[in-house]
C-alpha cells in the first residue's frame, strides 16, 4: 500500500469531522520506522491537499498547504470521505 493510500484510507475512516495525526499515517505505513517517513508524510499530505483530496488543519482550522508551519493534522474532505470509505470496503471484499 502506498503512503498516499494510507493517508486517504485513515482520513476516510475518521470522516470529515475528525482528523488524524501525521504520525498515525507514518506508523501505519512504516511501523517501527515511522519517524523516518514523517517528511514524506508531510510532502504527500501537501500534494493531496493541493489536489483537494484532504484538508490540512492547525488548531482545528484549515490552512494553506503551501504556507502552514508547525503542528498539523489531516482531515477528509466532506463528500469524498464517504466515497473513499465505500471504495475501500469494496476492495477488501
């Protein structure tokens, strides 16, 4: 599974009203070596946010994916979360 798929799956599972920590995605993707992929998680999250597939938040509010700094979280886009979760459940059958 790609890092992009991990981020999209985790955010879809949480839904558009809740968010995930980037470390959740890193741990799901790399296990014990999660710290080594945090930079890649950020790059992938920025790209996904630019594509309109997730929302990056700080203190619960959406931020510009190109200019945000500091601690952040990842959230599904309303409307996309339900369809992504449905796609995931279909693929796992």
